[in-house]
C-alpha cells in the first residue's frame, strides 16, 4: 500500500471516470472535464 488514497473522478455529464491525484483534481476543477469540457464541482470526486 502506498499510503495515499486514490481520488476517483466521475464526470456528471459524460460519465468518464479516472483515478486522479490532487494536482489533477485541481486542474479538472479549474478547467473542466478532460473529455467533454463540462464544468466540474468537487462533488464529482470521491476518495477510494
């Protein structure tokens, strides 16, 4: 076990789901979904 919990991103618009780290989460929150570009809120992320 690495000691760091994964963060799962699920887009509310296109349902794309990927595991991200903190910096990727921040980028997605700022720029939107990497697939469809929809605006994303913090509720689209969950700790694994």
